[in-house]
């Protein structure tokens, strides 16, 4: 996709987060729009419940899956402060 290294500018584009939250046999779709992709990544890593699966972030030009979200959050270029226990 992007080799897990993106420009600082790419973290600043608007983004949408989609996730399936499982509760028993049923799942529900979670959606939230963010002003920046960095905010969406941080929310996915720090605020989504552990039972969430199939999380993706979409911008006008790309879709980022759960594995790439984690890599981007851990990247040196990530522009926001991370929670200490997750970094």
C-alpha cells in the first residue's frame, strides 16, 4: 500500500473510521468521521473496545486496514501524542 511510511501531510487529511463491533452472535457497524487521519488512527488504537474487528480507515484516496492502522500508530512519523501504555 504505502510501505507503512507516509508523509506528515497525509496524516492531516479528513478520514472516516468503520468497525464491526461484536456482541455475542450479532455485530453492529460503528462509523465516525474525523478531521484528520491521525485523529482516526489514535481513536482506533486508544478508544475502540477490544471486541471491535474489521476496523478500517478511509480517506479520499485510500483504505487502511487494522494491521496498517497499528503500524501507522507506532510509526515515528505519527504526529499525535500516544497513551503511554499503548506506545
